[in-house]
């Protein structure tokens, strides 16, 4: 069964540094998402991306965050100047259509640790 | 406001016992409901989904869930739990927007 893959599985970064989290969505999916889960808390929506632009974003997704689909297969989340509170598990997801039509399929996540 | 409540933070059951995990939602439009499972160190795996139609939906690994509009609930059930079911379970709601709204999760522990 096709799956969403994320790299790296664990990223350790100094505060203030830039970090890029990478995702390869399922190949025939058109909608892409990033979520995060701070340790011990619920999974929170960050952003959705369709047709090479952001379609929806949460309050968490401020100017330090950006997303990009640099080629036909990768989907990236960039955090420009990391803060301690950015430490979390970041999940990428993809779906064929918007949530109302198809479920989102999640990757195994990247654990981001900010020192 | 849109929200999902999972009242049970932690549930412990014996292997072979039945299981019910509770989920209540608040959503202004027609909800689409999901249950995901997360094993330690793993991502979120879709167990089952409800979009419309039959209110009792079957999922993978022997799980089922029942949508009750009058109670705003979507409880997950399994008649006989296996040790491998130990994991964290998340209920989520979506609609005609992009985002899923998750509950805080229920950690299931299974004793032999």
C-alpha cells in the first residue's frame, strides 16, 4: 500500500537555526498537509497546500513557517528561525481530495528537537 | 467552536475483553469523522471513517464505530482486544475545509 514518507525521522537543531522537514506524499494525491504534536498534547493543524499554493493555515503557521513543493514529489516545511517551543513531532499528510471527500494519510513524523 | 472531546485519557483492559473508546464532537456543519491509531514511534494510521450513510462503520483490525448524531458521538468499539492493540487512539472531525480537528487521544493499555 502506498504511504507518505518523511525525512529525517529525528532532527536536532540549535535555537535560531533554520530547519527543513521533508515529505513525499502519496503519488496520486493532490492535497498536502502539515500537522504538529507537541509532546503530551493533541495533534494540531498547521497548513494545507493545493495546486502550488496554501489553501488554509492555522494561527500557529506564522511568518517563520513556509511550505513548498519544489518538484513533483516532495513537499517541505521550513521553519526559518527555530524557537524552543517549536520542539514537536511534525506530521505530513496527503489526500486525493479535500477532507470531505477522502481521508488524509499520515507519515510517521519527524521529531524536531530545538536546543 | 469546532472541537473533539475524548473523555478518557487512559484506559486499561485485559486481553480478550471488549473495548469502547468515547468521542464527542462539536461541529457546525455535516461532520466527517475519523479514528486514527498511533503506535509508539509511529505515525497516524487510519482505522475507519464516517462520511455518510450507514451509521455503523467497520474498520481495519476488527474495529467498528457508531455515529450517533443525536449524541454528537462517534465511539470506537472492538469486541475482543488483542495485546497488539495497545496504542494511542485519536478521534478527529473534518468537513468541507482542509483541516482535521483532533481530540487529545486515549492511551490504551492491554494486560495479558
